[in-house]
C-alpha cells in the first residue's frame, strides 16, 4: 500500500506595528456579484470591499488576510480573516462601523482582538464546505443563487457510496484543477464527505484539513455524475488511484459552493486520535 504524506511549507509570521492591534473577524458573503476573494484591478472582490470599508472607517490602508481565497461566484458563511490597525479600536464599534459601510452582500458576523501572532490561513486546522443542489423538476427562484438546479432525480445512495471511498488521507491530484501548481503537494485528509437530502435540497458536506484548488467543486462534480448514473460509484477508487486530472472529473458550478466554517484547534465531532492537533 502506498504511503502518502502532506508537505507543509513553513511561513514566517508578521506582527502588528508597534502600538497597533491585530483583529480577527468572521465574514459571510454572497459571492454572486464578486470576482472572488482576492483584490483585482477595477473589479469588485470581497477582499477589496473589506479593505475599502476599513480605509473609509479608520483612515488606514489595511491589508486583510483570509483563511484562503474563494473563486468567482463562491459564497461564504464562515470565512475567517485577520488585519492590523495602527490605532486600536474597540472591537464592537469596529464591527458595527464596518457593517454600516460594507455592501449588503458582505457582513462581518463576528470581530474580536487576536493574538499578535495569529494568522487566519496558517493557524487554520481545517475547513468545512457545503455544496448545495436543488433536485426537483421545477427550480426554486429563492435558491437559484446558492444552489445548482438539477432536474433529473439523483441517486443519493450511490453518491454516498462514492463519497465513502474518498474519506481519509489520499493524494487528491485527480480532483485538483491544476495539481502541478500545488506548492504543498496534493495529499490532503478528508475527515467527512457526506451527502444529505432534505426535500428537494441535496447537500454535499466536506470537512478536511485543507483543500486543493477547486477540489470541493471537483468532488461535487464527480458525485453528481455518480448520482445521475453517468458513472458507477466503483469508478471513484480508480480515479483516486490514478492521481491524474482528466476530463472524467468535472468541476461543478461555482454558485453551489459555500465555505461554511474554518476551524482553529480541535475539530468538533472528530475522534481524539484523528484530531490535527
């Protein structure tokens, strides 16, 4: 049996300026009208909206660091980010002020002072993503921005069978959009990959120690192919073992994906022996 190990590069830490403070915030956003997280010239992005709001509120040029980037059209309920201010603010006033000037599609749901060495990306121990599908003959207008509409009935049992084959520590190169550009390698651990169904809504829940570029959307794309009967669940092991990205793995649409939560420290519900720290 092949042994796989994740390569993690060490990154130097920065601290706030002398007399300044570091803050940690949880952010929710509807990604429909944004060109992803990362700032881009002349395009609306979530990072750009937050940095603009901080500049307007504090008068400081602030850099916001997130737990990771989200692509165009991807949403978040629990993105985490940190930033530094030269002049300290009371956390409650800062949160209230930001929500007063941010666009309606972005909200700071929590904000507090953080340790000077806290880093939203490098201190994260895991993430939870959810991919939403509206599986009914007729689509729901109220779900169209956050869920992919699929008319034909999905075989949820087959999707669950395939999902079970992907749980654990594996080389997920076959489910990365560009595996050769992954600086930390392509080995990741999936603690949970679950498929739930409630009425017309089918939800794919992925919890892991980290995810490759477009990995969750690729996992969702594969499970949707299994659910539609296009490929058998048994093909999952073959794809995983190939460690090659091919056209056999499709990338599901961006608007169905939501970053639900970022973990720091222990992962709730995970046995002690599986905890990352």
